[in-house]
């Protein structure tokens, strides 16, 4: 499985799935609980939201932040996010997160259900980008699926890159990267990279707060 090809297929999936993207947020109470949990997280100052999707999280971030810069690779989901988020303090940017570099520093970097879509080989560089994007004293806050979520995915076995198959209403099929991070392993991996991290379980998912190495940037 070619990593670049898989990532291209993942981008294509989220563009094609834009109209169906919000359905789980209406159907699953666990996701509604996670959205509500944002109000209790240490979100402050200027916020960078990575992989903002259709903007489910963006208004909640904007309510707590001085400004929000929300980035996603899909034109289709960004159109929905813009329609959902009317705050003048929110700026949307269309960019491939595997190539884009933040032009400035932020007090908070937030990403929900994005970490699990990053190939393991690219995680160290991703965390380096997050570290460089954070202002002194800033925090990364992330929400994602735990291992239990694998039961609800069509996981592709024996693949060099952890992946799952997603099906859309039109019958099309798309492969995506899908890594079900164990909280302890993720904590150990981040600690080894010099981060200070706390991860807690929430409704079958996890919420993490992390501070970068003091030598970052």
C-alpha cells in the first residue's frame, strides 16, 4: 500500500463525504458529549484548529478564543464549516495538513478525530509542526477514537499502514488511514518526544492535553 496514494484516497473520501459528514454527530450521544466537553478544556487565546471538517467544533472554540484559524484540505467541508460559523474572529484556510506550515504561533492547537488519520511514520513530524506552532506556554488539545472504536470500522487487515474502508451512500468505497491509539502508548510516545501529556477517556474516546518540549522552536 503506497502511503501517498492512501492519503490521496483519504482526501477524496472526505470531499465526497461532506454531505454525510455531520450524520454521526446527530445520531451518537457520545459525540454530543464530546462536543460539550470542549467547554471544560483549557482553550484560550489564539487557536489553530487542524482538520476542522464541517466546523462542528469551530463555534465552540470561537466562544472560548480570541481568534480561530481553522484549516482543512477539503473545499466541500469548508463550505459547510463557513456556513455554520459566522463569528468574525474565525478564519478558514484550505490546505493539505501534510504540507502546510503555520505562518505564526498560537496559544492553543486543537484537533478532533485527526490524529487517527495520520500514518504512524508521519507522527513525529506532525508533532514537531504542532510544537513549532505553539506560543510559549501554549497547549495542544486533541480528541479521537480509542481502540474500542475499531469494532465500528471495516478495518483492513494485514496492511503496512493501519487503514479502514469507508462506504458512502452512493455505494462508493474509499480507504482511509485509521490508527486506533491506545492512551498509554500514545502517552509514552509523546513523552519520548519530550512532551508533557495527560490523556483521559471520555465516552469510549479520549481527550488529550499536551505541552511541547521547552526547547521547541
